[in-house]
C-alpha cells in the first residue's frame, strides 16, 4: 500500500482508525503514533498532496480544516491549556505521508522550538 493510500483508506473506512470526526469535507482521527496525549490528524476528504497545492481555488478547504481543528481542540477541552497546530511539508518539513494533513497536538506542555 502506498502511503497516500493509507489516509484515503481511513476516509473510506477500508483500514481501521479511531475516527473522531467526519463530514463531507474532512476526516479527523487519532494519530497511530501519538507525540502528545492528544494527537489528532485532520485531512481533506479530497486528495491534496501537501500545502504547496493550496491555491486561490481550494483555499477554503484549508481554512475549514483549521476551523474544525479549533473546534476539536475545544471539544477535547485543551483550548485553555493550549495546543499546537502543525502542517509538515515535504522532506525537510518532516512530511512522511504525501497527503495534506494538520496535526493537532495538546494535553501536555509541548517543547519549544
Ligand atoms: P507527517 O510525518 O507530518 O507526514 O505525519 C504523518 C502522521 O500520520 C504521523 O504522525 C503518523 O504517526 C501518522 N499515521 C501514519 N499512519 C497512520 C495510521 N494508519 N493511522 C493514524 N495515523 C497514522
């Protein structure tokens, strides 16, 4: 299975994942290898390879992903203690899955960088 397909299969529920939210536009699920007590991945249901492929035409989906990430942070009650939203891009950015995704991390004091 190629790595892009992992996230596509999660959306279609062809491989199991702890999906915590899904609607017509996005899917959010727990990271399989969490780096924090809360570590959720938020992806668009329609494939976008990485943030370089955001342009004027599809900008709405990125703001929607951000909006839903904030909603999830509030639902998980980490909005007051704080959290981090990360988007890795390509090799130097540490992107291992070539499918645009937001990492929502919280539930502990994260290391500064
Ligand atoms: P990145 O390194 O930014 O591309 O992030 C990819 C993330 O996807 C990593 O944090 C992985 O732990 C996570 N991941 C990979 N496969 C799965 C899976 N099957 N279910 C949930 N999370 C996954």
